[in-house]
C-alpha cells in the first residue's frame, strides 16, 4: 500500500504501482517489515551517490523536516522529536533518565506485557536490577489489555507498591492484540500515584502510521517508533517523542556524549575547543534534540525517511486504516483461525502452539 495521489482526501485505492513488487505477489506482512516505496528507493540511491563527491554533503534541512513530519503525524511539536538509530536505543535512553532523575526507587514497579518486543524490555530489566525495583509482566486474557493493566496497577497499589513506569506497545507484536487505551491507563496511573507522576512509555512501532494515536491527550511521556514497518522507511532509525517535561529538565541527558546535540553545533558547525575550562561547551540544544544519537545524522537514511513520512502523511493513517478495514473483511473469507487475537484492522493475528506469527 502507498501512494502519491492527486486526491489525498478520497478513499484510498490500490497503491501497488508505487512499489516494486513482482507481478502476482500480494504482500501481507507490513506488521513485520514493509516493502520499500519506489520513490524512497530512488532517493536512497541518490543519497548514497553523494559520498562519491563528499564536498556535496551538507546540512540541507532534512533533519528538521523529518522532525516536523513525524510531529505532524502524532500531533506534537517538532521540538519534541529526537532522532535515534533504534527503538532499543531510545528506550535505553528513557530508562537512563528515569534512574538519573530519581523517578524510580527500591520497591517500585515497572509494568510490561507478556511477550512484549525485547526492544521495550531489556532496558527495564536492567533498570530494575540497578534500582532494586520489580519488573512485572502482565499475562493476556479474555478481558483485554486495558482491564489487565488496570487490575495489575490497582493490585500493586493495594500492596503498597508504586508503579513508577508503565512501558507498553499500542498493539502487541506477537498477535496483534490491542489497542492499549493510553488515556485510560494514564488516568489510573495518576489516580494511584498523584504526588509522584508515573512514567508512561510507548513503543508504537507495530502500528504507528496505520492507526492514529493521540499522544498529547493520552499523557504519554515518551514514544518511540522504528520506521521500517508502517512508516515505510529503511532500517536504522527510530523517531522519538519526548514530552517537554523531560527535554526541558536540565538534569536529563543523552546516553552518548557527543558534539552534534550541543548548543551551537548546528549542521556542519564545529564547536571551538576552549582552554579554560578545558574542552568543549556542554550546553545542549533546546528541546528533544538533546536526545539525538551521537555522530552526524545519517545523510543517506534521513532523506529516505522524509520521503516515506511524506507518503504516509499524504495517505493519512485514517485513510489507510479505512482501506485495511475493507481488506480485513475480505481476509475473513480466505481463512479461518481458532484464535484471532487482533482487534484492529491492520493486524490479523494467529496463535500456533509453539510459535508466534503475525502479519497484516
């Protein structure tokens, strides 16, 4: 699916012509990885060729364009968007700052879902070891994730334990179950921890781009999304929302010490070495830019990501979702399953006895 349509408001039609899929191939696994758009591939070739003439490589405004495009997609400010190489990197950075700010203490609880993607688990395992907190994985049942999450939070609160972090996906990658109602989750967290705000962290990789998400109204603190699925980008980048509370706090920091996210080091500008005090200025860029990964922002990936994001914005998640609803109903005529756990139009999930598989 994908398209640059002259009509960007009507019903979305077949977009196969925008991809390089062979005749006769119907691809049904964007929930794992999406095929590359022809336009994104073309821009990628152009970007790679720049290295033949390295003097042509420059800051062309693409990083800020990507921030603005992602911000438009999730309804936030461009200044609240950071650029990182992976969701695991982004989540590790979140965990680092939660610990640094003392937002978790011994005996506190971190809640995740059973079978959650490892990118949104490893950092919490380490954080709980370092802080003597408890990691709790909620089992799925017929009541759904929202009921299970609220029940767990209330049980922990009744036992005198505070939920410091709730780190969950929008939809579970193994079976498509969801969506998690973040607004409801935030309401429960605030009710039971009114004096010390619990941190709500979201990995939206599985569905962002095809399912709208209300980041601000849901009170999400951090959100990360790898671009290789429903954002139709290449591998190697995760776009991150960091609420202003975190980016404006002078105590928060990136996990890599680097020049490019420092104040004044815009584009190709190099900061001057100072003799008193010895070294470089340590002031960070304003906003979420302080959480950008170290090193020069990738001049090959960024133009590809920008083109892919623009295509998703042209389609709109609402139109993609509407189109997939129609296709999902057609799917039901093709196969049956004893257990269909997917509760959204973009994912049809099936469980096999010793393995988990998911596709759109």
